[in-house]
């Protein structure tokens, strides 16, 4: 028998849509972001459990899975208690909430988020364009989805030229912390996540492979 090395892959992430009626729209957003449906299971209450593949071309032997399920009553009650205690979205909202939201607006990575690494910048750009088009043209997405972009940190001529030619990043003024990569964030309140249960960020990254270091191997450069 041939010895094979033990390996660990990323198995799955489970995300939750906040309102029962938001399941189909959240699934639609996931498909726009390039995730592929493997299975949909309807619950007796009419909600749906979705099983997405992150990469349909991978081996998919129990890994690379994105689960999307309705938020259950217990975590919903917890989020509601937190929001009530700190008066979230009220005129007298607690400063701790407003400070958190201000920080999260400045940096999409400040709170809970899930990141995916793309091997093609063109594919990442296509995802951004699809989501942006949906946000601009589909009334269902109005006020539910926001796209935030970080252009590659300037200083590398070849990358600067690619950014200037990009249909997505050419006019972006925000930059990554590290070098030789780009970031696209899809923030949506269709998903419920910590700490307030009101939004989750999905991140797409691309790093230029011809450089020894990049924003994911050396965060601050």
C-alpha cells in the first residue's frame, strides 16, 4: 500500500439569510457571484436550504461547499436582543453601535466576512460587473447589496497599467493594504451575521502570480 500524505482542505461555510422570504433573492445573488447550485432542499415551512459549490471544477469530495440556510429562531432572538439593548437604528443608538458601523464602512474586513481567492482577474471583474448591474437594474436588490472595491496598491508599473485598463478598477480610489492584488467586497443585508445580525461581507481576491509576495502573503507592505 502506498502511503499518501494527510491533507486538510476547507470544508464548508454556513451562512444564513435573515428573513424567510429572502431565500430566493439571496440564492440569486450567490449565483451572480459565481457559486453553483448543487442541491436545494425545501423545508415544511416553505424556506429552502441551499448547497452551493464554490468551484464546480474542483474535486468536490465534501469540500469547497457554501451552505445557505434560513436564520433560526434562537439566533434571531439573540440578534434582536442585542439590537434592542444597544438601540440599534434608533435616534438614541448607543455609541458602541455607531462606532462599529463607522469602522465597518471604512474597512469591509473590520467584521465578519468570508473571502474567496480567484485565479483569474477577468473572472473577478465579471463577477463585479454582474453584481453591480443587478444592483443598478433589479429593484429587489435596491438597498440590499453594496459593492466596495480596493484597487491594487500603486507603485508597480505593470499592475498600475492593468488597473488603469480595468473596466472595474480604473476609477477606484481605495487601495489594498498589501501589494500585488485586488479586493472586491459584496456587502449584503440579505445575510444575517455577527455582531448585529444585519449584514455579511463576501470578499473576492485576486493576486498577481508573477510576484513573489502579495497582499495575502504579506499583509502590510
